[in-house]
């Protein structure tokens, strides 16, 4: 697998040391990141990803990120090789003391890319843990990702590659690296941002492009989607899909070990998404919901 690394203004060797031992991104997970699909040498929906990167940093109280530096780094990495499929931007608060208190920076900015193959299907399981929708990190794409790592380990031990979880109210929230879509009652609904889920880039585009194509799709009302809706999915009464930058719109192939069928609306949404994405690789940002 080809892996490219940019840090400190330069392209680096994959195994070259680039982060100081006292960097708060390393010691306490004080940073933000974005994972982006690469299509024909371009970062898909880059403007939306950069806006969310800035939002996450602001929510964490980090100083403003130099967007031009990030854009230049992305351009250098994508211009250095062909066949790349995935790009990641990571920004930490930089060097800090041996405590939770943040230092004075500057930011550590690292951009990496590789040619990993696409994820062709999703097998998910429900996990016993819950997302805290009142956490200061709720809805933030933070490098403090240990909770998700634990849940993914749980999923993989059960033959799955994604974990779905509720929030503290028992409402369906999200996956560890994805948002969730549910097809039921002749429409597609997705947990609202108030559930504590991440404001996913692909989630937002699916809502916009789906609605523009005449597909009945919306963000659910608060509390509308109980975690028990997944029981309907297992019984074949409803259908489910996940959305992410590495999956786009991907119907669940299995849930808790039960093979699943794909709903007709989710199939149409997937088709619409592919068509729209081919026409616009960097759709302008809109208001999230």
C-alpha cells in the first residue's frame, strides 16, 4: 500500500518521526481530524470537510487553523502520486505541558494519503455502550477516539466491521465511523444532530441530494428513532444503511449476524448519490440539520 505523509511544510518518508513527545495530540488526544475520499486525484467535498475541521477546532477551544496551509498540504500530497483513494487531515493543539492544560502551540498539522481499497460492504453489531450527547465532544471530529476503538474491537470480535450505538436516552445515534439511515414507513430518516451524532459530510449530502431528487428523506425528530428500530431491521420490516467518507451510502449487509436485504429507497438514494457526486466533487457547504 502506498502511503504519503506531509508534515512541517514538507513531504516526508512514511516512517520519519514527525511529532514531538510532548505534543498534546499524542499525550491527551487534543486534536481534530478529517478523513476524505479521493476521486481522480481530488479530495471529495473538501470545502465541507475544511468547514467541519474548523468547527471541531472551535468547539474544542483550539486556536483557529490556518486553512490555506492545510489546502496547500492537501495539494502537495495529492500531486505526489496517482491512484490515491483516501486522505486524512490531522491537526493537534501542538506541544503542551504534562497535564490536561493546553500549551501555546503552534498547531501540529499532518496530512496523509493512501491507496486503500474501498469498503465494499458493512456488517454491523449493536454495542452495549452509549454516546453521551451532552459531552463537550459530542458532534466533534476529535482525535480522542479511544471510545470508538473499544467499540470497533468489540465489533470485530463478532465478525463485524462497524458498531452501532444509542445515546444516553436510548435513541439511535450513530456508528463509530458512520451515520445511520433507516428506511421505514415509505421514507428514509436519520438521527438528528441533537442525538449527539457527528454532522457527517456524506449524511448531509444524502439529505440534500436525496430531497432534491424527490426521495422522501429527513432528519428524525428528537426521540423519534428508538434503538429498538434496529429490531425492525433485523426482522426485515425496515432497512438500514450507513454513510461515511469511506463508504458513501452503504446499505447494511448484516446486523448482529443476521443477513439483511436492501430497501428500495436506500437503493435509489445510493444511485442518486453516485450520480450527483460524479457531477460535483466539491459541493458548496450548506447549513447542517
